[in-house]
C-alpha cells in the first residue's frame, strides 16, 4: 500500500470531523486571542509568574528568595483528579525528573541530543548530564555575582525542555490511544490535547499580551529578540509558527485521530508535527545566542551556548565541538565572531529552520540557503539533491537515540524519517526504512541477488537487521550491540544498496530523469555531513561509505598525500565519469560495477579492524565491537561468497556472532589472508586494503602484491591451504 503523506493525512482528518469545532467550557484565551486552549491550563500558565518573581528577587540581590521560588514554587498550583490542591509546580521540577531513576524524558529526542552534546558527542557519561539545567541554575543561584542569569536559565533550559516534553507527551498519548482495545472512554484530553495545551501554557505564561514587556516566558523572549533584531511587527515569526503547528496538532486529534482502528495513524502525523514544533522553538534560542555574541554579553553567551550548541552535536560533531569550546568552555573572543556565526549558520537546516527565520543582526554576515546545487565533498551534482544527502543525519540521530536506549524513538525515526524532506509543502519525507525495502533494488543484478541469496532469500535483509536490533529480538545483545547493529546496518547495508539502486536506475532509464537518479546515488554514498570541499569533513562527522573510507585509511596506510582515502580519490573519478556518461546519454559506460568494487575496500578494512579488536574477546562478550564486526562482515560477505566461497567461509566463521562461539578464533591474520585471497582472485590488489603495522596484520601477508604484467591467479594462496584452514575452523 502506498504511504499516505502528511498533507493527505491532515486533509483526511479534516473530513472526519462531523461538525465545526466547539471549544469546551474549560477553554482559555491567551495573548489577545492568539491562542485558545481546549482545556483549562490557567494554573500551568502561572509558572511564568515564578519566573517573574525570580527575576525581581535577583534584581534586588535576594538570591535566597529566588532559590526558594525556584525550588518550592510560588504561583502554579497542582491539583488532583478531583480538583483538590496538592503541591506547587516548580521550575526545578522541570529538570530534576530527568534523573536516572525516573527519567520522564527517556524517549525524547531533543533531550537526548542535548545530553549527547554535553558529553562531547558520546553517551559514556550521560548520567552526569541528565539534570544539567537544574545544576546550571543552582550554580548561578550560588554565585551572588551572576545577576539575573539564574532566572533566564530557568526559562531557556528548564522550561524550554519541559515544553518540548509536553509536545512529545502528546505524541505518546496519541500512540496509547491508537493501541487501546477500543475507543470507549477515550477523550481528546487523554489523546494529547491536554499535553499540547500545557505546552502552550508554559510557552506563553500568565499575563502575556502582544505588548513588549507584558510577559515572562518563551513567548515574551521570542518577541523581545525579534525586536532586538529590528524585525518585530506584531507577532514574532517563531511565535506564529508555534501557533500554526499547535493548531495542526489539535486538528489531527480533534478530527478523530489517535483512536484505534482509524485508516490513518494520527501518531505518524503528530510525529512530524512534533519535530517541526521543536524546530520552531529553537529559533528564539538561536537568535538570542547570536544577539549575545554580537553585543559581547559573556554571561548570556555561555547560557545560550548551553541552550543551543548541544543540539548541534546531532547535526555536525566537529563544528559543535569547536562552538562548545569557543562559546562555553572558554571566554568568547570577538576575533572568532565571523567563524562562530558561520558555524552556527551551517546548523540551521539540520535544526529545521532557514536563514530567513533567523535573519541578521547589525553587521553579521547574511547566510544563503537558496542555492539549488551544492557540492558533495567536491562532486558537483547536476540536480538538487541536498535533501536526499541529509539522510545521513537520520543515521547520526539514530545513533544518539540508540546509544541512550531510546530504541522505540529511534524506530520511529528509521520508519518515518526526519531530516530528508523531499517536499516540505506536502510533508513528504524520505526514510531509511523506505530505502531499505525499495523494490527497485531488485534491478541491481547480480549485486542485489548475491545479497538476497546470502541472506536466505530475504529481499529485505537490511531492513530485517535494523528492525530486529531496534526491536530487541535478540535478548543476548547489549544496548550498545543493538545500537551498533541498527546504525551500521543503516549506513553500510541500507544506504550502500540504496546508492547502487539509484545509479542502476540512471543507467536503465537513460533519459532526462537519469541525472537526478545518478546524483541521488552519489548523495547516498557521500551525505551532507561531508560538506562541499574535496576530501570531505573531519571523520567525526560523516556516517556513509565516503566517511568509512576516510576513517579506515590511517590505520591501514591507504590515505593519499592530502590526508584522505585513496579509495575516495578513485571513487570521485568514477563518479565524475558516471556523471559525464549520464549527460552524454552514454549510459552503458556508467561504471557501476567498478564503483561497487571500490566500495568493498573500506568494508574489508573495517572487517580487519574488528578482527583485530575482537580476537581477544570471549564468547558472549557484551562489547559493541562484536556487533560492528558482524555487521561489516555481512555488508560485504555476499559479494565475496559469490566469487570465493572458501574465503567467505573463513571470514564468516571468524566474524559472525553466534552463541557460545569465540570470536575470531582463527586470529585476525587468518581473516586478512582470506580477504587478500579474495581480492587477488577477482583481479584486485591486496595493497588496496593495506596493512596495520601496529598489530602486524597484513592483507598481503601470504601474497605478493599484484603485478599488472602477470596473471592475478598466480598470487592466490593455495586453494588446498585455504580449504584446510576452513576445515579446521569448522571442526
């Protein structure tokens, strides 16, 4: 069945409504009628008064009162289900429920992106950063020289993330409704309306009007920073976006969505709307950071760097690390201004907004995101494939989520997509899942056929691998093993075949659409994270085949004089030759087979890397290295087995994980010998894969490097010796 697009889903939900929307008696109006909530969230909105009172106390130097307001609450009363008052809602409790024992944010992308960023792009010390917002506020309250920073932090760290929590909570409520046995007893509030209304209450706050200075929460901050930029006319753009998405989310629920048995999953629609809402919420934070930089306010630079930059770790690790260093870990140096602004602007599209959404302040350089053609690591496409190349961000963000155990959330990202927007006006998103089951893969013969046969005739072998890992079907796997299986299979099985599929289509069609297909194939090999320059970005950034080649070349001595992989150097020549053939309608000369052969080299290097890392491990070890070695082996073994069953058997026996079996029992050099034999057997050269002198592993260990003047079969290891080795391994 063809997937229904978001715009079509919204239209269907509108048709499902039987009558004009009638607000309940509990509905409330905010900001001169700009927002009308469907439920009574007046007590929630009064948390803004706590922010007001904190600011006033701090302005008077009364840090003790400010702390009491922060920790104990002052204005926002909570009630039980019978309407009886219980405890006060507090700003502190907007952060502390993230603690390890009760983490309310455990399934929420924005939270984990932040924690990942605070860890420098890793989850090793994640528990140290779970309540980062509370720690920052308390530190500021303990420093009498900090002025009003604590109140501002309670807004842009604590309150902002809790508003995001309410948006995600609405999505969770909707999913719960869809999985209920029947619709009896389900009402709009329980299906997400209440959560969305609470998000509005926290965003707007009590007493807010359109006039500047009338409010105390995120709506007011958004108005003020737009005024600072000199572009405020009525309601700020980000506030209008917030309202628009809020109404769309309500429409989905109130028109019959989020209930069992509907023809369209409303939760899929809300998933994309929630991502759009988080992007809209990021706009005022980015503008405040830029404004603080431009006016040189060191305290606000640090605060807003903490609010913004950790999210950029889910966009581009290398630049996020530089920004964290220049804006948060050390004092801002005005000499770095232009470079910092440029790096911030580079993150806009990933964060979900545009240059126009942010605008310019004073003398800062304007950014331009209107270009149709953007180079990919030096390759200049004919077609606009920027959105297709951004599928690599889905993989990066899947990694962040899975490393932190948010597998269900990662499964949504895998299935529905997020960063590769094909048609924003129609809400048409590309997804890894769609690429993994694309029926056009079957035309890539014999390459796809080899993978199908090797995987027991499972045409959706890559999808099976990813979804099994995300779903936890193998209870013996650790969290990191599941994470690496899902992520690496997406990078090197899903995207590898997706790229070859597009190149094959360009060859088969050989018409005006071929350039788009071909350039999509290139985008799926390189990705957006590699940037525009020849050789690509630092290896901390990419997630696709191009990145893998650059990661492995230092270990195996296969980098060129410019520091990037010889594989990528040859790959770019081949990709350019293919583009020329497409443009000349000489499609038979698109070098698809040679591209495939070159791409196998970094996969083989990866096999050897993990053979080295895993040969000292025992059966049942929980190391993620075992899962990585397994996935890399499965990413190239089908090709090897098609030409050299003996070498494939040796690699499989050593690298594929099985219960009770010691990994790499034959040793890493045996794996290297098998790889080398396969290469020479098919006319390749063991030197292309190289050697690791530190560990004494050499792909040419028992071979003579290929002499172009001789038959490659003279270099093959004795077939008898290989068979003997295989027999010993299987005994």
